[in-house]
């Protein structure tokens, strides 16, 4: 299996952020200025499928969540930020947030808590342009990968700007982020459009999103060097766009307990899904259970 052992930094981050999980969108921050600290724990059954070869799907059993809203400073799940400007419809923030893709390579990752080879003989001159200008071999596959030589995919920190806007009862969010931990120097642009529907004790949220990642980001996670290939052929993807569709449902039972279900479908960019490391072009996440609000 392609597993990165937890190092001391990841342990520290996990202990600090273990109460952070999968939760509400930062778009709700502007409407909840007096809440202060909010803590809840979801208990149930769920899974996040893993598109990386030989790696197991990721179980979701316990999903803690913590949030804090001050006058400017806020914490929302794994996001930490500072509000520069805010009115009834708009919000402009500085944001610090972790990357996502390392969850498929690291068995113990903070993002998990919020969701046989045969050898081929290939000529070295059979390379061609890959997705978005990358380089890939037409026959390069997971059977030609030396798993012992794969570089570690570490959890990176991203920093940048976030803009939220509520318009016609729709919530728009845009994040422009740069990797600052100096692992790969990549950048991402995240976009989401969501709609909240309130029906008595039922709260439903529909989200459509996309995440553009540049070549440096995708090459760090899904690229393959000549040293990592048994046939000494590299895969270097270009930039790519991953799309997301998500459904959330909550039902309030009483002051402390609610029921929760969410499901999402993430379609990987061609640059990622064409990697020899990847065996599926999508990630499906689902969770159902009860949530206790402290």
C-alpha cells in the first residue's frame, strides 16, 4: 500500500485540530457573529472512496467539529482566518487552510476525521504530451511503478484570500490559495455555489463546486518520476480542474441532538485521473449518523 507514516508534525497538527471535521460552510460566519465557540461530535457510519491504487477506502465513523467566531478572527473546521471586510452580503478574508489530496496517500491524516504487480517492457522513446502539456507514456500503468520509491505526499498548508457573497439566496465562495509549506509551491483556486433550504426542523444544503490546481500541485501528488518507475518513464501532469457536487441534510431533534446525512461526488481532473497512480476518476463520500451539540 502507498502509505506515508505519520511524522511528528502531523501528530501535532492532529492533536491541535482533531476537533475539526466536516461541517458547515464558512458562508455562515457573517450571520453568526455572537456564537463564540461551538463544538459538536458526529457518530455514525460513512466512507470516502480512495482512487489511488492499492489504497483502501477511508472510513468515517467519528466526525468532530469546532468553530469560533470573533469580531475578525475565526476558526471553521480546518480553516483559520481573519476578516478584512464584511457587510450583510459580502465577506473578504485572509485564510489558512490545509490541502486535500494527501488524504489518499496517508493512512492517518487529519482529513480522515472531519471523510500484485506484473512488469511491462516499454521503450523509453514512446512518451508523448500528457494532459494540459504534461508528459506521459502511452503504456505506463500502475504495474510499472516501484512503490518502495514513491516520494511522500505530505499535508501542506495553503494561504490566501477568500471572498464570500450572498446573492438571490445563493452563497458564492471563491478562494485563491498558495502553498506555503514549501513542499511543492503550488496554487489552487476553489469555487463553490450553494443553496440552503429550511423546512421546519429540516435543513438541506446543495453545493456545486470546482477546484483548479496548477501543474506543481498535481505533479507533487499524482506525478511519477523516472526513479519511481520500473521502466524509468516519468508522468508529469499539467494543471487541471476537479468538480464537486454535494448534498447535506440535518434534522434537529432537540437542543443537543440532530440527525445528519451528507454525500458528495468529486470528479477528478484528467491530469489527476490519467496518472498511473490513480485507478478511478472520482471520489464518493457519504456519512449518516447522529450529532451531539455541546
